[in-house]
């Protein structure tokens, strides 16, 4: 085991993470030799656990809640998308450097467009949530060139700050980007993306059903039981529900490609996870 390149996912909690299964499947598919584990870190001890992992020969890490902001702060170098998101879910260790990246948004866009078959160009999008999850996906969503993207959040000032940080990218991508309120986000969106904490709280949806257009795609970034209330709400109101499992696989593939120099085929891995879940 000590001869294998070591990778891990860090979180609090982390025991639920499917990342080890996903990366092991990628490794077997691509003929890569590596070891991938879960590492729990105390809320005030992420840096110590991470540095011990690096000192022990760790090559890269995925970072989940609540450490994505701290992961960015610890980095000595940041990709443009990590800088824009102000959060990192992928770390690479190159000599003395810690390189931070954010693959969440790319993973989400690939899942929506490739796996769900919904092209985002020219569509109207509603992004619910302006925290770490929302910040991580907004940039790539804008680069997919929807006609309009509205951001709503429980704290409106946070949504406004996020929109302001992405204003230049929105203009370059030809997207009308603005904020609204949770109670009046607008109506008839083609795609509604729930990146808020509502699923963690067991709530069905933080926005009214009028936000859903006919046959809209409704995506929750959570997966498993936590995503079920939102998916049931979407289905009840005539939308196509989708959880975040596909995004999880696609963002993992982006990290794997950065670490190993080869991009895995995500379709069979996602299908196997769906079958296991079902």
C-alpha cells in the first residue's frame, strides 16, 4: 500500500462520501495504481490533518464541506475558477506547492448537458443558494451561455456579492445575470438548481413552484435521501427531477484527470452507482 500514490477526501462528516468508490472505479478503468481513502478532520483541525497527509506522501485531495474555503486559503497557487469561486474542492500537491482548483461547476454543467441531455445555451436558469456550493458552480454555468441566470439566497446581500464578483464573466459570456428574492425569484425557468442548504434541513424547496417552467429540469446538488424532498417537489409540479450524483461523478473525473493525466469514462461509473442506489 505504501508504494501506491495516495489520495483522499476530507470532510466533516465524511463517512458517507462515495468518492473512494468512484476513484477506485476510475483507476481500474484506466489502469492506474492508487489508493484513495476518507479522512475525517475536526472542525478546527483541517490544516493539521491535511499537512500530515501531505507529509506522508499524499498526492492529491478532494475537499468537501465545511472545508472548501479553508482549502483555498491554504493553497500556494489557485486556478482561475477556484479564485472566482473563492472555494476549492480539489487540491494537488506538487513539491512544496498546494494547488487549489474547483471542479464542482464543470461537473454540474457536464452532468446537465451530457448526462441529462439539457443544453444550457440560451436557457433561463435559476440558481438557489449563494454559499460555497453556489459560488462553485456559477462560473461554469455562465460559460455555458444561458440567456439569463438569476441568483437567489436567504441573505440577499450574499447573492449580490456573488453576482458582482461574476459580473465581468457574465458580460463576456453574453448572460443577463442578476439577483432576485427567494419569495419572488421569477417564473417559468428552464432549469432550477438548488445549491442551498434546504435539502440538509429536510425542506422540499426554498422557492415557489411558479419558478418551474413547463417540463423544467430541477437539479439538487445533494444526492441520496437528502435530495428526495426537492426531487419529489419538482416531480409533483411537472418538472424533471435530478439529484447531484451525476455532478459528483463528473467533478471527480475532472480531479482524476488533473491528477493522473487521463480522463475516465464517467457513464459506466454513474450507471453502476445509480444501480447500487436503486
